[in-house]
């Protein structure tokens, strides 16, 4: 199902490379003339992380033996040069350690030589096959000058030091005066693609598991690495002689995939995983990609909005919630039918994690796009709670939720399985994970304070429980007689009373944890303290706070304050606390507006 969805994406997309080709980032170009003379280096870097992409023959799969790409590769292949050729930095003082280091460097240099010879041999093979091709003739003459002569010429260039800082990046060639690089040469590309077809035609034709059609099968699939994985990590791979082979089959023949299907799904996955992709987001070590089944305006907007929801790191000074508002607007129009979608239009999300030489699938879901929109809207509704912060920032996105339950908001420190559990809850409209709820309570107790995201998360968790008979509302609910909610309201009242009278809120720092777990142990003392705080207020304020305290206490049962609040009512305590605080700040704002 996963591979078929990726395969279908390739065949409906118009921006992906044609079969046998791929877009590859090239950092530097070696510019030569038609006689093979070096002229200059050209820098194709966009910034420190990105380089200009070129459409080149697809990269080869490598194991222990060197295999060269078609007229492009890293510096080890192209120039017989790597970090092993640079002067040794900070050599160890110990003679034995220095000897080990030098032996390792020597092995790297020998490896460079093998890679370089393989690349030169590939150039000669292409030149023999296409002797009249001017680009290949120039390359043949260039490499005929010898490696020492080539390096000496390049070292005179002003960009040589920059190249030495990027030796693992890709390098290619361009003939001076030509608009395209040599790997893009039309005659060379056609020869390469025809060679692929001829090679595959010689193989036995078998049924592909993705398409159901017969064709030549791949022996090894293409690597699609993610952050934290090996460079050779693959979505489909079989370890040789390790018990994964069946019925005498070896390698990828255990899961027969045709060359065309393999190219389609790996090209799609590589495209979705690219650095600037807006169909991907990362949380800790997890990488997620997502896409809509239809290439339409609605599908593209759904993808864009989901990306915003998963990150929600907008920096809007005029309206910080602009991203959230736009997401809700789009999904409401999809769910209501205002934007027309076909009944079979779907939305896909794929979660991946690094796992040695392979990629582990940690999450996969295929859902109708209208149902998906409804689930996202339900998440917004569940997370919606009154916000009395001066600087309002989005709090409903996954990053905001997860950063709220980690020390100093570091999402990378989140529990390993929590991100996919949260995403699953949002995506499938199921209860949020208990681990998320308990993490909110732990952070509140550790920091002695609530936050918008923490309270909203607890409200959402409690409202999705099947045994929750009185749903928590967005704003203050004076009809809610839940003991935890009422105690939270009372604590907020006593804290605000202290702040109005003395300008401090020490009772929150000293009593918040105890009040939210064992109310009977602390509220008696807090009520006595409130009497002293009232002495510093004017008469109208005293009447207001006494009336409010009596109103809240009357909602408790005749038994008074409970000796202990269970884990769910502890969450309701903080929601009630937040609601009552928001009501106080709302009243202050209205008073200020009336004065103005």
C-alpha cells in the first residue's frame, strides 16, 4: 500500500525526474575548454546547506566496490582527493596513535585512487562508445593530462580552498560557453537510457508486486536516507544470509519490484524528503512525509495547511494566529463541501525512523480527505481554550504541544514514541495519549506554572475520554461542579486576591502542587490567609472577593474539600484555574477599556 501510493504520486506529478534521471545538487563545476584544458571553478552553492540542483543520470547503488556516476560524483571519484589528502590537523603526540592515524589516512588515499581509476575508466568507456561527442572528447583529453597536472591547475584557482571545505559534495563539468553541464548532454543521456533498457531487456521478466505487471526486477533498491540514518538506508532491503531469504530467492527478489516501479517510488520518496520540502516535517529522530492523492488546488492547500499545523512556527507580528486561522478556514471549507473534492480523494502520512541500514516505518495512514479535514477541525475544537496572554502565539500545532511537555521546550528531548502517538490521535480522531497528559502534569508541578499549550492539551485529553460526562468548555463554566474544576477556580481566586493586595503570588509557588493533589491539606490555611489579604483592599474589592469565594465554595459537596484528587481531576483543577484567571484578566481589560 505504501509503495503503491508513492508510485501513484510519481505518475501524476509533473515536476519529478523522468525514468533513469534524478535531480542532484552539484556544489562546484569544473569548467574546461574543448581541448580539455582547465579554465576555472564555478560555485553552485546556494547557501551553507543547499546547492543548485541539476537533472543528471541517476546515481548508482554502491557497496564495498567502487562504482562511478555518469560524469558527476564526489571529489574522491572526480579528483582523487578527499580529506585524507589535506594536512593533518592536531596530530596526536603519542607515536603509536600517530602511526595508527597515518595508516588510516593511507588506506583512505588508496581508496581514493581506486575510486578515481573507476571514474576515469567510465569516462573512457563513454568516449569509446560516443567518439564524436565533443563533451566526452574534452573530458577524455582532460583526464589524459594526469591527476597531478589536474590538481596543480585546480589549486591555482581562487575557489580551491572553498572546494577543499566541501570535498564530500558533488562535482561535475561544463564546457566553456555551453549553457548545460556535461551530464545533461542530450546525446550522452540518450545513450545512457538506451543502455539501461538494453541491460534490463536481457533479464527474466517477472510480476511486480506494486503494479501487478511483468517486467525486469531490481536486485538492489535505491537508498533514500533520512536524518540520523546511514547514507545507504533503504525503505525496502534484505540482509544477505540472515534468515530473510525465502524459497531460494536472494536480495530484493524476495519482494519482486520492477525497475520502473522502483524508480517511481524511490524518486517520489526522495522528492518528499528533500531539504526544502513542504511535504515533510521532523520531530526528534522521526521524519514524516505526507501528500494528497489528487494533484488539485484542494489537495495542494490541504498539504500546505497540514505542514503549517505540524510546524506552526510562523513569526507574524501583526497577527500571530494568522497561520492557525488559515488552516482552520481551509479545512472548514473542505469538510463543509464548500470546496469540492472527489469521494476517492485521500490523504497519506508516512512516518519513518532510522534503523541501521534500513528505514523503519513507524506510522502509516490513508484517510479520505474530507474525513481528514473533519479530524483536524476536531483537534482544533478540542484544543481551543481562552487565551489571556499578552503576546498570543499558536499553541495547537504538534511542535507547540510537544515543546510544552519537555524541559526548556526542547522537542528533541520528547519521549521516543510520543510524537507518533500524538499525530495518530490528531489524524484519526482518537483519544490523545495518556503519556502526553501525564507529561503536562509533571511539567506544571516541576515549574510551578501552567502554560496555554499545557492547559489546552489537558482539556483536549479529558474531553476525548469516554467517561467524561461534563465536557470542559473554552471559557469559564460556572455550572461545572466537578470537584477538581471548582478547587482550581478557588485557588486562582485566592492567588489573584493575594496579587491584588500585595503584588505577589507566593501561594502559587508554595501551594500549587499540594492544592491540585490534596486540597483538604492546604485550602483551610489558604482561606485563613485570604482574610489577611482582604484587609489591604478597599471595600468594593473585599465584597467582590468574598462573594466569589462563597459562590465557588457553595459548589462543593457537604463533605468539604476532598482529601485527594484523582489523576483526571488534577487536570480539571488546572483547567478551572486557567479559566478563572482568564476571567480576572478579561475583567481588568474591560475596566481599562471603559476608562479609556
